[in-house]
């Protein structure tokens, strides 16, 4: 799975995209909102680690998600 942080403009907030091994979009959520329903993506119980990773991500850089 891959993660990318997308920079918002003006009134559009920053977003996070989760993509599978074929780079197909599987999740799209706001970066400033609490993480919900992560069990759908096999990430349940990793909310704190994912929140820290999102905070440290650079905008526009695709990164392999390894938690």
C-alpha cells in the first residue's frame, strides 16, 4: 500500500490518499480529521502511527506505507 499527501488550495483542505500495489485509489480523507474506519484497509490499531506519519509526510511525495 502507498500513501501520498495532497496539498489543498484556498478553501480546499489537505488530503491523504491511500493506494494499493497497482496504484488504484482505495481511500481518500482529510489530513486534519480523525482517522476512522481504518479496519477496512487493514490498519486498525495503527491510528497513532499513521497520524504521526501523516504529520511528517511531504506534500506530493508517494511513499510506501510500512507500519
